[in-house]
C-alpha cells in the first residue's frame, strides 16, 4: 500500500510536522506487531510506503530516519506559499502518483494541502482523507478568500478527521458533511512523561509568536502579576517559540521592564520536554485552538495548565481539577490564576497529578489505530471498485 501525504513536515517546526511523524511511526509499530485489530490482508511495514509532499526548505537540513517515508520537496514562493505550493505540488504529486502507483491520499490541513489532495484525488480517482487541525476550520473556512478552497477540500474527501470534538461539530454544522471522525492527537510518551520532573519556579509558554496564540495577552498578564506581587518574588517565565510578533514581544518586555521573562527561541522536542518537566505550570492563552497538544504534553509531565475557553481546549482542561480555563484576552483572570499557582505549590502538585491521570487517555497508538482503520476501509473499497 502506498500513501501520498500533502503536509508540512520536518525540518519545519510545529504541530502538524509532529503529528505526521508520530502517526507514521505508530502505524509502523502497529502493523509490525499485527495487533491493531484490522487485517490489511497481512500487509507488513515494508509494503506501506509514505510519500510526503513537503515545502522545500533551502536553509535547514533534515535527516529522515524513517525508512518507509520518501520526502518530495515542493518549491514555492515565500510570500505566495499556498498558491505556489499547490501549483508545483500538483505537477510533482501527479508524477508521484503515476510512478509509485499511489493507493490513498491523506492530506493535513485544508489549504493548500487539502485542496491539492482533493484535486489529485478527483483527477486520478484515488480515495482522499483530510485531517483538519484547527485554524483551517476556525479561520480559513470563515475567510472570504479561503472559504471556497476549504469547501472544495472537504467536499472532495472520502473521510474527514478532526482532532477535537469541537472541530468536528463546527465542520458538520457549517458544511453539511457526514463523514467526519474525531481522532484526538496523541503524546509521545517516550519523551513526555513524569520521569525526572522538578519544580524550578517558572511559568512556561510554548507556541508560535502570533496573535492566535495570545502571546501579547500573556505578556500583559505577567506585567500585572509583577505589579501585584513585585519582581522580588523571584518567579520567572520562559517563552519557547518564534514568529512574526517576536520583535513586538521583545519591545513589550523591555518597555515593561520584565527582567523575569526569558525568550528561549525554538526548541526541539527533547528540549521542550525538559523545559516542561522543570516548570511550575504551562500557559496557553490562545484566541483560537484546534486542540492544544502542548497542554497534553504538560499533563503527561505531571504539570498543571492554564488555557482559554476556545476550540478543543475545554475538552482537555477540567476546571479546578487539572488546571484553569479563562476567557481569551482576559488579562486580569490570567494574572490572578498565575498568582494562585505561584503562591500555592501544593495546588500545582495536586493539579499536576490529576492532569497526569487524564493524559493516559491520549496516545499516538490510539490515533494510529483509528486512522489505520480508515486506511483499510478506503483501500479495500477502492480495490473492490476497480475489480
């Protein structure tokens, strides 16, 4: 079986790259162990081949260590990344389909990847699965320019996967589609776990420095905490990530004299894991969010979390149990909750224990098993139709 995957992938950082990598790794393990509950006509891992249509990266090298992944670089123009990825990706994807006899297309994100996958699916009569990750549902689908591309992608998908119940309901309510399955993201428990954890008195933010993630709200809340508590509290904050708001965030930190805030830059998964394991709590003050996998990673490391009442976040945070939920942009509530965590290490420990227990329900193995069932279903249907 051969699968074409239009997706953003390493060396590009972010949730989709991590999702695709962990999905494939766990599919390989399940098929190798032959214990995932579907037959696949006894196909083994060497007979499943993944062809990823990835943005070409001229500056960073990536050493792919998964044997059954073949990466096809798609040239693009940075300022027109979506349209040029689609145009080049259509030509490259067509060649891959013809040269490798692709059986299934699995796109990640509605545009340009899902739109490309839908076009190739229609052209070559190949089943198409589309995984929607969050902002494609909450922003792209409501944008006058993006909406037609979003609709085409979902209307030309045999199956749609959403990473939270919230996204599933949004897609069904707004687009009148029935073939939507909720499959939660998982956690890499080899990296994110409660081994060698400590509490080194700092709050942690992990995410892109963009409006969607609420990074400016966090800086304003930290400023308020410092005013209420005084910087002599010696409590620190570490911000992991980068993005178009980076310089603005640096200016805000300087303007408000936030000497207890450190920008860490982008980090790999092992570095992120270490930072989570040593933090006091994790904050994700998003304005929109499909699920918020970093919350699960923090919970798996036995850490309490603070999130907003948007997207799939309320599906992960149980109020006053493993963390707190606030309204997005509510600077005062965010500051008050951070002060509560800062002043009460016992509450941090209790919530961290509760979150750790909840995190056991989310694994990439479960994600891979449910996705494999869809693969098998569409693969066999297509095979029978051809016969």
